[in-house]
């Protein structure tokens, strides 16, 4: 029975957390359902539809279309969706084309925003005259496309950490377009130079682009309403004290959007103060599920794998060789991160490897693993033996974890996540194909990473506590230092050390918990098999699944490297789809 404990605990956490998250998302009688609708290019687009109990044919409700940013999914907008739905708004949270459960690729039909708005307007329980748009970061692209396609089909827009096209581009903003616009831009937003051409987020009010958008000469005052809401020219700027990824994960960012949409749209059944927010409890629930997933996978492995004692290394005091190896094990992944991510940008999307960011991460993983291998050879650090013990249990544990996520998705419409870390099902056939393609790259990398951790860092230590601590610090400690440097500079000066690395800095946040989990998995499996192979296999499977399911697909037939200026490709406006 003792060997079942981890498995049982994992199941309790997974389903208990999912139940809590679902209760919050459906608070007040909200109905949550999966929807599909066609894109103009033939792809199938996906979304989550939140319908309050007050919405009906007899009493159509106001509605809001919400869109996530680059390499994210609709779940990242759940704070907005939850709070708007419990106030009486129908909410459609879309997966942009090429993201999540939607087909197509990045920028297919400008992300599918116009199609999402058409779908929302056609619902019989939605008031088509009271519709708002809200999006974070690159989520401004589909919103801008929707506003161009339906210039009179919405009343208000909120851009969270986002922008409008540049002057001269199709859909560039003006004092009258978009209608009733609120810009929420964090004081520490990493993308201020890209989006508003200002050195820091706190200076966005002085951006000439924003001044033109607000129709004023001189800096825009935050928290002041400009223009005429009744005429559709209302404008407001909010600068909360947050970073870019915190704009949609903070009460300040969410509250600003709620206040503006309640001011500019009419007919919500349950108006509430913008400070009245319950969405953090949903994040608590999905975080519990995420932790439960890790416990469940380890519990399944423990149950499936007969115990084989890890061979004891000859005892000798920990010397400078071990210390040097430990420091290099922690430092190499962080030191190679920015250079190899930039080198990986040249690994262009293709039919076989269609996800650009996944390509970059694969280059980093392989390059970092090879650098670690070379360092181990130079220092003559021992490696773990190449034994297949536990390989079958690793595959079985991965299957158990996937089945748990599929069950949670089917029963509760939630996944496993906390903030920027989220694990989703491989919903589409394209995802399954991409998983198979990328698995070989990440398997090669994580077998080497696990071998170095198990043999060079963990094996010489005595005691489970010391081994787990060393494994976690060696795997993730370098990224802790990297993020401390990046965000220490941002929070003290308002600027990243290198503003051009804003996206890589944000992506790096995910590496800290993920690599800490890698350290735990490697130690756990090594202690039960005496080899790194099972740990490397299990880490490769989970991380390939994690990245492929949650990252944007770029390649499509005829794809070429796009010419970009800011977030918006310079191309003609789309025509309005038929409702």
C-alpha cells in the first residue's frame, strides 16, 4: 500500500484542484463550453464560451471577445473571462490561429479575431450592439482585425500590454479608431520599446504614437478619460505597477479592463466593483492540479518500476572537482540560453518542425547538453550508466499523466497550470505529429542532461535530502540567477539589461519551475533504477508535450519568413466575414 501513496495523493490533487478551478469558472451559474467555428482559410478555430445564467434569447446579454498573446492559449485570459461572466457578460475566449486547439498557423486570417467576433455576434443570447474586445500582447492583432472587419460591430476595446499597428500600416490607430479604447500598459512592461517606442513602460504616456491615438498634443495622463464614449472616441490609459506577463495575472490589470468595459458597455446583469475579483482561486485550483500531475507521474513510475538500488559511489569527501562540476551544471544552461535561443532563430519552421519557438528551445537544449557533456569530460566527472531499467515505467507514467489531463479537460474544461506554466492536451492530429517529430531532439538533449546530473552531481552525495537539493539547484539554479539579474534590473531601472531580449527574458520564467521539476524527476528515477535513462526519457516526454501543446505553429504551405514591424505584419486589411 505504501507504494500507492504517491499515486493516490497525485489523483486527489489533480481532481481536487480541477474541481476548485471549475467551481470558480462557473461561479454564479455560468456555463462553460467548448466551441468550434470555421476560419476563412479553411482552418477550424476553437474557443471557450462563458455564458451567464442571465443571458437568454428574451434577454440578450452584452458580450466580450478576449484573446491571448503569442505562444499562449485561451486559458491565459481566464481571469478576464471569469470576472466578466460573473458580472453578466457572455465571453468568448479564443485560441488564436496556430495556437492551442485552433488550426492554421500564426497570423492565418490575422489570428481569427474577425471570425470570433462574427461567431459571438450571431449567438441568439448576445446583444450585438453591446460587444467589447479585450486582448493581451499579440492578442491585439486579432482584435484589430475584428475591429477593421466590423467597424460598427463592437463598442469598446481594451489592449493589455498591446498596441495598434504603426502609422502607415493598415489599421493604424487614430483618435477615432479603435472605438472607445483603453490601453493598459505595465510600468515594467518588457516590450515598451517595441510597442510604443519608449524606453520604459512608465513613459508610455509620452509616446507620440499614443498621443496621436488619443488625439492630444503632449503626454497622456494616466487614469483620465479622454474623448466621448457615446460617440465612440473614449480613451483611457492605465499604467499598473506590473510586468508584461503580469498584466493578465494581476488584480490591477484585470480590474482596469473590467472597469472600462462596465463603463462602455451596457446591460450586464450583475455589475460589481472592479476590485471584487475571485479569479485567483481558479489559479490556485489549476496550480494544485499541476503539482498533483508531478506527484501522480512520480507515483505511477514508482508503482510500475521494481526497485533497483542505485549503486553507491566510493565514499570520498566532496572536493573542488565536485564543486566545479556543480557550478558548471547550474551555469551552463543559463549562460548558453540567450545565445542559443538567438542561434535557434535560424532554425526556420518547416513541415517537419513547424514551431519556431520550439525550434529555438530545441537548439538551446541540445547545445546546453553538449556543452555540459564537454565540461564533464574536461573535469573527468563520472556519468550515470546507460541502463534501460525503468524505461517502460517512464512511458507508462507519461501515459498515466496524460490520461489524467484528458479526464480533467473532459470533465472540468481546465488544464494544469500556474501563470505562464501550463500543460494542455495534444488536442489536434497536428499536435500529435509535432510531438513525434520533436521528441527525438529533446530525448537526445535530456538523456545527456540527466546523465550529467545523476552521475556528476547526485551520485557522490549521501542522503535523499542532499541529493534532491543538489539536483534541483544544479538544474534550475542558473536560471534563478539569470532571472534575478534580468528582473532585478527591470524593477530597479525600468529597463531590461538588453531590451532586445524581452521575449527571451519572459520565456525564461518558465524554465525555472520546469528545470526544478527536471531535477526532481532525475533524482527520483535514479534512486530507483541506478540509471539516468528513465529520468531523461520521462523529462523529454513531458517537456516535448508541454512545449508542442502550448506554443505557436508557424509553418504552413507557402510559408516564408514574415516581414514584421512591431506585432503587426504589413498587409492589406481583411474583408468582413459573414455572420
